[in-house]
């Protein structure tokens, strides 16, 4: 099982680094979503500055991706296949979503 699969916590470096927090509500009919989500995880992992990802879904989906710097986040946002996934998300899959970007200053845990 890879670090990107459900139930795993990302192995991030010592702060500071950045987190992109994507929360969403999906429509009932979301054909094609699972395949696109899998493709986006694989594609993100190959992007410069990508550090890891954590994801959970119940009623609300939450995906947190970790990045080395704001330039890496901008590069991911502008990536061609990711832009198509964003368009499909707005037009087909999501009833609502939010993207929040935060600088991680501190980290601790088990």
C-alpha cells in the first residue's frame, strides 16, 4: 500500500511547508470521479515540490496535499490535466467545494 492510499499519513519534512486543503460535497452521480481522482494522485506525486497527501471521505470529502512552497502549489494548479479535472469538478462532480492554502508552522504527533 502506498503512502497516498486511504488510511496512511503523509511523511512530511520539518516545517515550514504548505498545505492545500480541499473540502467537497459531491453529487450523487459522479461517474468517472474515482478514475480521475486516482490519476490526479499519481500526477501530483510527480510534480516538483509535492510532499504527500492525506484524504478521507464520509459525507464531506477532505483531501490535504502538502507542498514545499507556493510556487509548487501554483505549478500544480496550472498543470493541464489537473485543470481539466478542476473543470469537471465544477461542472459535473461537486455540488460545493472549498480550497484553502495554509503554511504549516508546527507539526507533532505519534
